[in-house]
C-alpha cells in the first residue's frame, strides 16, 4: 500500500508541475485549456478533502496544519496515508 501512496503522490506532483508550467508558458491548443480547467477542478476537490480531513482528524494528529497542506497538494493519497498514521495504535 505504501508503494501505491508514493506512486500516487509522484503522479500528483507531476500533474501540478504541468499545471504550473502551463501558467507561465501556456501550451498550444486545447491541452493548455484542459490543464487549466483540470487544475482548478482538482484544487476545488482537494480543498473539500482538506476540510473533511481537518474535521475528521482534528484531535488525532500532531501538526494538523502540515497534514492539511499536504492533503491540499496530494489529495486522497495523503488523506489515506495520514489516516493510517492517525489510527495506528501507539
């Protein structure tokens, strides 16, 4: 499962790199518009995930702000990974 999280985070990082690149040097044709639209959509979805994460794990994780920021960037890949950390017995 750990490999899946790492692969998902890597793919998400590549996606964000393409979105940022597209903002500074717009790609030709519809691919640039698609990246822009998908980037906005993913930010909205990740924001909702971040809010749900903050509510669910408010008192279970130290440094909640860092985890919420990572959920905003990596979405459910970090949500699941941190959720496993929060529910793991000490």
